[in-house]
């Protein structure tokens, strides 16, 4: 909450309020369609991954919404993942398999998001550096990029080499073996569609306040905000995700108040999904 408060303070509350009032409500309303599609696609992903548990379409959607509710109040949205494990082990006792499948679900989702970001960098290699210079952040040298990449690889290697990391890899491998190759390919395709829908959704949010947004530019922004949302730093990524999303939009040419306004509207959509999850949970007689 403190991070979110700092973000609002830096954006100048009075100017931010004026920006929110000037926004185009048609684009904000249009963003609701891909956001709803995101929930349905996530439910489809859950149904595919948890196929051994016999989740139907409505049950998968209920798990999606309830996970959004629990994820909003836990660091890195881990409460949502814990709920998936809880729900699955209630159907079939045992924790190892649902943990493995939940890890697989998160990895495929993030993998698809970063795959689209890599495609963007391959197609528009100069745009990210040009945008970086236009906001006067200075062009990062190749040495800095290489050092950052090596640091990221080293941290990932250390995490995977740890005992818990090896356990997660083993559990993910178990989950992979339990899913037919055709289902796994279908899961990744749906994950790609989910990630592409998220890019369109973020584009419409940005377009609500900034008319000159270039749709492909939202691919790396989506990847960065997704990563920020799952880091176990703040509850539900509150403040962290808004800051990264706003910074990404600024990097892509959106003025700062407009970028913060778009990130706040995004949080409103996330809380709406969490509220729907609470109502879904409250309506259940068994939980």
C-alpha cells in the first residue's frame, strides 16, 4: 500500500484526478471485453491442466475467480495458487500432484508472455532503445545489458540448485508426465492466446488516456507487469505492479500521469475480478 501511495504522490493527485476525468470512457469500457476473455481463457487453462480432476467449465471459472480473490491479499498472488492446490486435493487427496500442476500452470503462462515479448524484440529491435532515450533515461550499454542478463541467469541457477528449487523442478516434471503431449501443446497455445489478449487489454487501457499508443509496444510492458505481479513483495502485487506498468508505459511514450491512470484502472479491473471471486466463494455451500 505504501508503494501505491508513493506512486500516487509522485503523479500529483490533482493532475492525476484531472487525467482520469479526461479519459475516453469508450476505450475503458472496451477493455472490459478482453478482460472478461482473460478470465475465461484462464479458466480454460485450469481445466486443461487439472484434467485428471475432472473440472468442468463452470468449476474451472469458479476456481479462477476465487483464486483471484485469494491472490489479491497474499504476496505475489500466491494465495491464488494455494487455493488451486487446496481445491484439487479436496477432490483427490495428495499434495504433490496439484502443486506440480499449479507450478506448470504458472510457468506456461509466464513462458507464453515472455515468448511474445521476445517476438516483439526480434521484430522491433530498435524501438525499445529509442523509447528509452526519448524519456531521457539514457541508452543502456551492452555491458550493462549483459551483466543484467548474467545476474538474472545466476539468480535463476541458484534458485533451481536449491533444495526447494530441485523439488519444484521434480514436481513440474511429474506434472508434465501426467499431461498428454497434445494437451500440453494445447495448453501452451491457449497460454499464448491469453497473453495476446492481455496485450490488447493493456493497449485499450493505455488508449483510454493516450491516443498515440502503438499496440505491439504493450508486449514487453505486459511481460514486465506480469513478472512484477508474481514477485512476493507486496499483497497481490499492489503498488509493485502499478509502478512497473506505469514505468513501462512511460518508456513506450505515454505521459506519466496518463500511465499511472491506466495502471489504476487496471487495478480496478483486478479488484472487480476479486470481488466476483468473493461472491462465488460466499455462494458455495461446501467451502
